[in-house]
């Protein structure tokens, strides 16, 4: 396997539950070292795709490969998986649970225990190793959960709604840990509704709609394909008739203008000047991922039917 | 099936159970309770025996009224008795605390009870007054008959039967002991470990751990590892129960035997009947092998059933309600045991013998009593193994489907349809 071999490959993946087709002919790949975002409204097939990739579901059709072969729990992977539905053995001691997961991931028992103790000290839970998980606060349990996910510094991290239910402190901790793993060369797959996280973290994204790929590419490519851009404008005067653009927000001296495909910001600026509008500030940007989401799904991320 | 991580699962499950104080408290509470009960029985028996010995060795002052004329004044005097001139006054003296005991012997003691008016010296010690009355009459009768063997014949003889069947010596109940132990073992195993087996597939679901676990091992490994862990814990629990009992039996052989005597038993320790454990136990290898096979098949069948139930249910609470049905299936054959023993070839007996849920108990019972033909025992064991395999297969498939069905009960039909529609599943 060369360094350019995709870490994940999905080809013609179809998944049906009874008569219901949840994913329909999906295909994409995740390259080594990149941070890949799997996006979509609730029920669009994101979690199903990840579960099928990890062998939890067996696909109705298609091929799903991790490191060039179907996922095998007994395989020699270095995987950290944070599922959407997550928890730990609540009645057991923190260190015992972390050590157990470390062993399941292939670590020696003593090394897993040592790694866990170091991690607990790093996140301020050094004295909680022998405490039962159920005695920890929700935030502390989240830290343990994160520790289990990144145990032994995995080369592939799959995070399904990683910040869901996390408090701001742990959200920050999670993002820092992900960034550290990424900097160390890990491949990261994030399934999320948080579009700001996508813009900040992801190199490439796939947007799923009703089990099909709606958009796929780098963040910039996807943004560009859903609008030439966005202009934030402070002005005095009256805006001319829209030609190749439309105002999303229009106030007395402020407007947010969406550019149509084929229209660039320079053309808009020229129209405004020609119309006698006094431009006090002109801030051109790409269409935000939140707006892309809104265009595709017709509602804000996190809203809509499950 | 790859056994990847089987040892890790087994180690974690066994370790976390055996390191819980609650496990040892629960497990040790039973032998401790047994020790307390045996100690109480031993103490009460010793008290009764010592009171009898005391009575025999020392005179017990008492008064008596004899309407039968059977009481020998000589014997009574030797025992410390005085014939009461006025029975009513003698009884009243006891009631007022001026005397300890008064015996009122009726005209025909074989038809009417001897009325005893005596001081209450405790629930156990008061048994001595009954012993005193019986002793007085037996010794008086013995003196009159003049032959202790005749007295013995009248007070009870032991019998020993030699039974034959089809030209072979029939081992009788003595051969039922060892095969019967497998029946006891089955009940103990399912009652003590059943709830844990039920929880095997529920715990990961309840704790939302399933997905993380399934990326590290095959679901079959998880289930097999957890079942093996329950077996291992069960063996430890059985040892905790049995070792103290065996040690007590070996170190204090008289303790258990003596404890079987009640307050009314006046036999001295050296005249006690032998304890069952120390009595004659015949070994019938065929019946024992059959019992072992039926036990193993039955235990695996109940394990598979409980694992399958746990795979469907979303929580331990939901699964617990199904446990009652399993227990009912185990106890049903006991209610019909008389019918099965009296007519082992009846339709009801045959149905209970072959129906998988009632087969283990019914077949083990019939086998222990020599009422199950060998071919039938082997066939029942095979049916149980087949049924157990099918249930474990079903349980694993249901677990694959149900393990991430976090909040709702899994539909078996849907799960199996989904399982069939997926290549490689």
C-alpha cells in the first residue's frame, strides 16, 4: 500500500433497511492525512455510511474499504472512533475501563494503564483513576470518552458528531486533540452539523442528501459551486436593480449580497459606482458553508426531520 | 470465527466481577447462612441429646397419674417419679411453679395422648418432657415383656430391599443421587447465573458502548467471551458454596449427621442414621454420562435463550421481565413430576421430555430415577444441543442488529430479514 492509497474508499454503496433505501450508490474517498467532513441533514445517511465502513452494518451493495480492504475488527488498524451514541461502562473504575479499551485496541495491559494514567493527569483527572465512572460529572466523563477515542494516538480518527453534548471546555479540548492528531499526520473524518467546524477543520467535504452525494470536493470548491460569493457592503445611497446578484440582507446603509454564478465582486463594485452609490466598505467572501447547507437542505444545520 | 480479543474480554469480565465486594458479599452470604443454620441445628440437637442423656443418667423428679396400669412403679421410682395421689392437685402444683412436671397416663396410651403438664424450659429443652413420658412407658413395657428385642420390634425396625429388574439388580434410589445432582446443578446454575446471562447483551447497549466495542472485535467473540466469563464466575461461586460444605463434612463428620436430628429425636449420636453424603451411593456410569450430556445441552440451551432475549430487549429492566418466563418453564416439570414418575410413557411425560424448554428438567428427573431409556436420553441431549446452537446463532444475529437499537425493542422478523438481505452477514 503506497502513501497515496486512500485511507477510505466507498464505491457504489447502497444500504437498505427493509424496503427503505437509506444510501443510494454513494462513492467517495478519504486521502491520507486529510481532514474529511461528512455532512448532511439528519437521516441523510452519514452515520449509516460510517457504520457500514466499520463493519457494524453490512452493505446491501457496493464496496467499502479501509486501508484498501473491508474493515476487519481483528485487522492491524490504528483507529480511534467516537460514535454519535456513546458511553462507557458506568459502574466500572475509570482506569479499568480505559485500560480495557486500550487492550482491545491492541495495547499491552501495562502500557494501556500507563497511557491512561498520563492522559488523566493531562486533562486534570489524575486522581480519578480509581473512581467509578458514574461518580464523575458529565464533563469529566466526556474527557474520559475522548481519552478512549485517541488512545495510542491512532492514525485514523472517525468522529461522529464529536462536539454533540460537549460543554465548551471539552469542545475546546476535543478540537485541540484533533488538531494535535492532525498535525501528527493522522487522517480525520468528521461527521458534523457544525459548519464553523467544517470551515475551520476540513480539507474536503461530502454533503449527503437523501442518501446521495449532493456535493463533494474541497471546502472552497463546494462553496464556489453554491454561489460565486458573498459581499458585505456598507454604503450610502440607493442600490441599483440587481444584475447578477441579489441582496440577502438589505438595511438602510448595510447589505449582504449574494453573487450569481459568473458574476465576480469586481463587476458588482463597478455597478454600484456607476449607480452613484457611495461605497464605504466592501468585503467579498466565499459563500459560507452554513449558506451552502441552507441551500441544499432548505433549513439550518441541526434542524429538520431525523 | 477469529478469536481476536477473546482473552481480553474474558479477563475484563471475570476481573471486574471478582473484584466487586458485592459479589463476595452475595456469594459468601449463602455458605455463611448455611453455617449459621447448621450451627443452630447442631446446638439444638446437642441440647436435646444432652437433656436425654441427663434424663437417663440422672433422676428427674416428676409426678404421674396412671389410668392404664402399664407404668411400673419400680421403673418410675428409678426415674425419679412419684405416683400422684391427686392428679389435679399435682398438675396444679406444676402450674403454680411448685413442681417441674406431671404426667397423666390415659387408660389406653395407644389411642389417647399422654397429657403432660410441665415447666416451659424453652422451645427446644421442653422436648425432654415428651422424651420422659415415652421413656417411662417404654421402660415399663420392657420390664413387663422381659425381652428387649420384642420391645424393639414394637418401637420400629429397619428394612433393606433388594430390587431386581429384567434379571439385573436394580440400584434403586441409591443410584439416583449422582445423576440427581445434575438436576440440582441445572437449577442452581440458571437461577444464579441467569440474570447475568440476560445482561450479557444488554449492558453494552444500555451503556452505549456497542459501537466502540464492535470496531475492535467480532460480536461473536464478545458474546462467547462474556458467556465464558459467566461460566467462570459461576464455577467460582459454586466453589464458594461447596468448599465450605465439603470442608465441614470432612473435618466435622458428625456435625451434619447430628444436625439432621430434631428435638424429638432421642437417639444418641452413635445411633444416628448415616448422613446421605456418607451413606451408600451407587455409581451408574450410563445414567451419570446421560445426566452430564442432558445437563450440558440444557444449560447451553438456557444460555442461548437468555442471550437471544437480551439481544432483543433495550434495557436490563425489560430483559428481566422475560427471565420470569424462563424460570416458569424450568419449574413447570416439577409440578407434573408425580405424573411423570408414575407414568413416564404418558403423552404429557413424553411432551415434557421432548419440548426443549421443559426437556432438561424432565429428562434429568426421569434419568435420575431410571425412567428414561438410554436411546431417549441421548436423543434428548442431541435435541438440546441442536436447539442451543440455533439459539446462540439467533442470539448473535439479533445482537448484530439489536446492539445499536438503543431505545426500542428489536423486531426479530425485521432483524432476520435484514440479516438475510446482507451479503456476508
